[in-house]
């Protein structure tokens, strides 16, 4: 399920941790990388089943309202719309989701206080109030409510950010945002047949993506000294200590990818790493990295160090 941009970020973070520790244990760092990717997939599953827990909170509230000594008008005329949401029901009945959550031990039982507080927060949101009040009632409205939940409501509830940090050292804001995006996209792609199982894949889209992660991580480490020398040859008036470690790792990854993945166009690789630098390094890093890598690529191309084939030939 994870796209290449996110996988590159995970590799970048693993390499940064490896170089920071000045580690020689490559296999250990590689295992940490794989675990980090796996844990982000777990986070996606947590968010995907969150509406099921919110539905349970709604059902509990409706049940309690019937036992009041002095019920309100709302208690006497309950709105079952959210608890009857067909998309939530689909998630709850998915054999694929159940298999994955059981296998990975994903459940909200230890965070029910946070879920309860978020349910109350959701009920006060404009998206929820609009959903509960609208006259239309169908799949579109049910999907729109959950998409609004992931897109608009969840990011505003700070307690969840704290909760997730406490649950795993592998989760940061980037993981949370990406897992939230995946959950939203899953709901968005859900068709009238409500066959959600076919939309829930593994962390890796395919074996090629899994091999990409391992190969890029290993090749970047293997070529570290060589790529650093190539970079320093083009970084006039700079010494290695003056180039930020983040920028150096990004450039090493870019060069390694260009050299060893002949079906990825050079421009694609360069644009991906410039984009990553904007998120993780200084504002001026993108321009600096672009200039250095462009010079390195020209030299490698003249030396015929790499040959692009297939998709790698398309630069548009």
C-alpha cells in the first residue's frame, strides 16, 4: 500500500539513525527499517478500525439514554444514523481487516479513554452535525462522513497525537499523516459493492517495492564513501563537515538510486529527493542538493556508469 515516496522517507530515516550511531551493524539497522515500515502499517489499521470503536461508543450512549429517569426529546427520538453507517458496518464485518488486526494484535482496548473523548469531540464537529441533520441517506453520505473524520476532525484532536507517541516509538507526525491519508483513500475508493477487502493490501504494494527498500538501503551504505567523494568533488568551497548530515544522506541516496535502479528515470529520483529535503532539511537545501546531484549525474553519465531502460527512459 505504501508509495515510493513514503518508502524513501523510511529508508532516509533508517540511514540517518545508522550514521548517527556510527553503527557497523547493517543487518540490525535493516531490521529496524523493516520494523518501522511494519509499524506504520499497524497505525493504518488502528485508524481504519477507529470508526468501529466510535460506533460502539454511539451505541453505548443510545442505550444509556433509554435508562434516564427524565429523558430529553433527543433521548426519546434517537438519531441512529451514525451507528447505522454502512461503511462502518463494512469495516466491522471485513474478514481481511479482522485477519490483519488479529495477526498484528491491533485493538483499542487499552486506549478506550482516548476513544471516548474523541467520540465526544467528534459529536461537536461541524461534519458530524451536518451528517446527522441531512435529509439524504445513502452510501455517499456515509462515506463523506468518514472521509471528513479522517481529513478534518482527527487532525484537530491533539490527544491522539500524544496517545500514538506513547503507543510506539516508531510513530511520528509523518506516520500519522500518512496512515490517516491511507485510511481516507481506502474509504474514498470504496464502491457500491462495499467490497473493502480487495482494497486492503499489505504494507508493500508488491515484491518489487520490498526489494526496492532493501536494495536502496544496502547500496547507499555500500557506496557511502564513493558517493561522498563524488559529492565533495562537486561541492566547491565546502568540506564534508560543513554539509549537514541530512543533506549528505539525501544526496547519497539519490546517487545510489540513479546508479542501481535502471527503470527509475533520473528526473524522478532527483525530484523525489529534492522534495524530501524540503520536508526534513533547511529551506535552501533543495537548491543546493539539486545543483550538486545534477553535476554528479552528468559526470556519471559521461562515464557511462548507468544506463536507463524501460520506464527509466521516460523523463517527462
